[in-house]
C-alpha cells in the first residue's frame, strides 16, 4: 500500500544551525495507514538536512549492519529530491524511544531495525515520496526566487533551474523552503524508471571510509549501566 503525502503530513522540520531539516510522517514510517489521528502536524522524523553550502546529510531509518543501506536508502531519497549524490552524506537516524503510559519503552518516532532483508522494500515508496515532497518545497521556493511559475522549473543535481537557464542552489533556497507548505491535495509524482539517475547505479558506499578507519560503534563498544548488551 502506498502513502499519499499531503501538506498536512509532510512538513519542514525547521531550520537548525542554518540547515533545513525535513521529515516524513510517522504514520507512514510506522505503516499506520488507517489511523488518521496518528498523523499530527508535529509527528515527523527528520530524514534530510540541507546545508547552506549545498551539502546534505541523509538520516537512514534502518541500521546498517554491513548490508549497505546507509547508501542504498539515501539513493532512494536523493533520486526524487534531485540531489547531487556526490554531496550527500549518510548517517544513522538517532535511536528514538519513548516511555509508554505503562512505564515501558516503545518506538518514539519510527520503527528502527534490520532483518529479513526488507530495508529497501519497506522504505521503497515512503523515502521516494518524501524526497519528492522535499523537492516540491524547493521548487516552490525557486519559483519565488525567479518570479516564475513553479511548473516551468526543473531540478538538476541540487539546483533549481529556470526556463531561461538561471540556476540557484538548494542551499541558497534553504531558508525560503523552510517557510513553504505543500499544496492542498498534493500527491508525489515519482520519477519513471527511465528517468532514474541514482537508483540502479553503482554508487560508492557512503560510510566505507568510516568502516575501514574504525569509526562506527559496534555492540562491544556499547556500555549502558544495568543493561546486557550483545
């Protein structure tokens, strides 16, 4: 089942340190498609940070255990965002737990786990729709910048391009895009396979350097008082 991204359920997370952080609705991430009450305006999970220097950080919802999803999930989002993938870094989404009324722990924002080789299939539609919605906000900001109709603009490797050939970087639009909202009834129009430039290509692993230099944390690195960590 697909998730229809709307202005109400896909929001800018806001400006943080000069970067635009965008998120996807918890309802979609948790696959709670039928519970309209869960889709509140503040129920978002930050997925992409767009910096003013036009660099970006994608926050992967599935932990990378050597299967490469830090890179492959970023590819899904970046494809629809229209990003220059060479300038997209990937980091794990911070662990988000919340206390339940009964005193236990539950996923606070998104289910985070890896198993069964389902990271791509579980996130295939969601991350692409989220990337497309982020692109739409940047196009709207670009339309104001060029004083042009948004339908006449296109995106190209982290730039919004006008019909006359003018180009403005996503990073330069970041503050304006943070004030944009998606149109009522918005539905993401995903790229057809023939137009893919990132999905299906052989991209370098985004975290390869960290892996070979020993930067990632492993189970044996964790120390939580009173907890048994494997």
